[in-house]
C-alpha cells in the first residue's frame, strides 16, 4: 500500500511528474493543434508514460525543457478553461472572460493559505498543503466554509510563487505537495503550471490531489502521470443524500468512476467521513462498493464530523456521532473486509 509513494520519498523512484517530462507530446506545435488532437496525443503519450513509470531513480531520463507531455497537458487544461469542464458540473463557461460557473472561480486561481500540515494521514505528514478558494460542492456541514463558499477570498495563486514555496517546504521537511481547498478541480490549470515550474528540485516531491472526486473524466485523463496520490472523499452511498446535503447530481456514478480510474493509474487514499444517521444509506453501500471494485485500497474511516456552517438546517446533522454509530461503522468495515486506517 502506497509502495511507490514511499519509494519516491526514499529517492528510489521519481515523482511521476518528473517521469512525465521525459515523454514527448507527439505534436510539433500543441498551440496550433485542435483540442481533439491534443486529447488523442495525451492518450498516446500517457500510454508511453506508463512504460517508464516503474523505472528506478538511477535511470537517466532525457528531460524536455519544452514539448513534453506535461506541456501538452497544460495546454489542454488552458483550452478547457474556455468552456470549463474541470468537474462534472460541466458549466461550460469561458473563464478567460469575467465569467465563472457554479464554483465561482475565475481564470486566475486564489488560495487561502499554504503550510506544512500535520493533521493529514500519518503517511503524508508533514504535508505542504495549498488551500485553494472556492468549491464545486455546497455541503451544508462544510468545515472549511469560509474558504469553500468564498472563491473571492485569499490571494492570487501565482504558479511561480507557489512552485517556490513548495520547494522551500521541501527543504523544511515536507513529504509531498498537497492541493486541496475548497477543492482543487477548478484550479487544474494553475496546479499544472505550478508543478511544471517546480522542475528538477521537485523530482522526488510526490503530488497529492486532495479532492471530493467529482472531477470530470477529461480532467482525470489529464491528471494521470501528474499526480502520485489521489486523496479522495467518498462521502455518500446514494444520490439522494448527496443532492440534499451537497447540492450535487449523479454523485455515486461520478465518484465511483473516478475512484476506479485513480485506482488503476495511481495510488489512492480513500476518506470516508461517517455522517450521523447515514450509516445504512451511505457508509454501508460505500464499503460494499469498495470491497467489490477497489479491494485493498487505503481506507480512512473518519469520525471527525462536527456540525458546522448550515448543519442546523438538517436536524439529523446537527449533532456529533454517537458511540454506537462509531462502533457500528467499525463492525461494517469488518463485515465487508475493508482494512481501515
């Protein structure tokens, strides 16, 4: 579990974004290519990347200053910005104008803070975490509502500056770069440019995509070969609860699809926040799906729920978990053979 991630930390393997830089984009001039041509080249290049990914760190890789598959992925994300489909809401707005979609994030990302986070999973800390402003969900109980619900908050996220602070954090002992928020999805273009600018100094710096996993399939294709670890929430076991509490449609289909995609292309850490009164409708079906589809995945069963933001509008959500609910969730994990972390 997380074998490749630890190999990068031990400098036995490169972070995948460094491997990606050795793969050509397959197009002479990506800027003049159509988006369809870029997508086709991305798929072909990603197949080449998979062959190189498991190479040892002492294998020389011919790095490309320009014209790498990472450059192509960055160009593709900029094209998508003009008809945004970074997440499955697929608002389709041109964010290069003054327009923004559901998340409220414009063409230039904003972030609230960055620091060496000691509150993540033990395997990740200290984790250099960048909290982007804005989110694709509207969770009634959001614990980061001051960031997630206010995309205009914080400061401009300049890739050159962010890459610099990530390298500084690495010198201070960070084990990874952790992109969160809010949610990272609306900031895909900014994150890719930041990773590109990290360069040689970050060749042993794993990248973590800390997401609600409502990412579009197109974005997931771009992220393969850039992200080492998907740190994803799987919150709801059905669409009804997701709609009521987070104002999101087709939740289970989209999130389960993305976990399967991530499981087949990178390393995955799945978080399930147990919600009061939602063990049978959410916790149980999620554990059953995990057992049948992504067995052995890192599964963090989380009991940190507390009523925040507008949780008082939902009486069943306006309380903490009971001791019985915690015990029942642990029993469910044993029942489905889910090894909880």
